[in-house]
């Protein structure tokens, strides 16, 4: 029987959103406008559309203003840059979100770099990443920031612990390393060329996995009692692979209804070894949106002259 502690993201998200609601109410009480998030969605990717709707709904529920701009997949980089420039100069907009991935043919780096760093509430502009490296963030990158909130609000010690991150992406692995380092963890970043990856991972008191491969991290990667944070979300549509991962616990009815099952980058059997772990779904996912709204509130306070 699994004795590991399950770290659900929803309670932490709700706490963050309640703090955002209170912050919006404080602005209103001071006679100031609500913070505003502008979301840019290019193309008709169904998953991206769902994400944007979820973010704008959360804005409404917390008192933030939001506006979604849906542009056709034929939009050129130059046209998208023009729209971003308009939002950069709109005094009523506090945060700009460019929903990724962008359609093929658009230059993602150029587009993201065009967002005003003071409105980059995703926290991924090079200027904002540089501030994170220096330990004085303007905005914390949303997923790593959410993971820190999850750890700290669940009273999981970071100070002096060994933290291993599997994955070196610009939006998770690298900023995650900086945030942990600034909280006095000893941090190791692993990737596809790391030698003896299971052995390196077993040194971790906190193991964070963001590699994008279904159930790649198995119990042999995990030190008994370690805290395991699973950032991945993968759809497994192959019946044999579902059986390999879930065994007798596979929800075949759900598989037949959907045509796939969802699993993280961490194998479910890790729960038998870990001291604490995040489920997929229901773990890290909710925290990203919570941090996006918290960053938008922070931007508005700074722009309205009532916060830093």
C-alpha cells in the first residue's frame, strides 16, 4: 500500500487565488482599476484554446480583467509583433501572455522577446530570467514558481537539501534550478547525456522531473523518502504501453472512452518509494495558472504605484 504523501496542486492554487482576490479588492478599495491580462492565441490548436479559456475564466473568478485575442494561423511574425507592440503601449494592460506553441513558421524567440519585460507575466523574457538568476526576480517563471509554492506551503524543507532536476528547458529546468539555489539547495541539472541518470537522481532529496517522456522515471531513480515533483503530462494511446505503465490499475473504461490515458514523466510505481509526490493530473498543473494571475497582480501594483 502506498504510504507516500500526495501533494495536490489544487489547495495551493486556491490559496494563491484567494491572495489574488484580496489584492484586487485592495486595489478597488483604493479607487484603482483591476489588473488586466491580455492573452494572444494564434491558430486553432484545441488544447491551446482550452488553456486560454481556463486562464480567462480564472481571471474573472478572482476579479481580474482579461481579454483574449485569437489570430488566424496565417498570421505572420510581423503581424503578431505589431499586435504585441500595441499591447506593450496600452496603459490598461498589465500582463501579456503569448500562448505556446505558436504555429509553424512563426519565430517564437523573436515573438517572446518582443513582449515588454514589465508585462511579461510568464516570466520568460531574457531580462526577467536574468533577474531570477541574480536572485531579485521581477516575475517568477510560472511553473517553477508554482513548484516552490507547493513545496513551501507543504512545509517541505529546501534549505540544505540535494535537489535534482531532470530536464533543462528554458521555462522549467533552468529557472527551477535558480529558485532552488537561492533557497540554499544543492542543485544538479540532468539531461539526455547525463551519465548514470538513475544513480544521479537517487542522490536527490527533492527530485523534479520535466523531461517530456511518459513514465520514464521509475523507482530505481528515487531515494526512499524523497519528494518527487512530476511536471510532465503525456497522453498514452498505445494499449500495450498503457498496460506496461499501469498494469492491473489501468482504467480501461476511460481508455476506451478517450482513446488514451494520461501519465506524467514519473512512473506510478514511484509512489511506493517516495516520501511525497505530485499526481498527474492534479499536481503541478493548477499552480501554473495561479502564478500567472499572481504575477499579473504584481505587475498592476507596480504600474499603479502601490507595490514593488
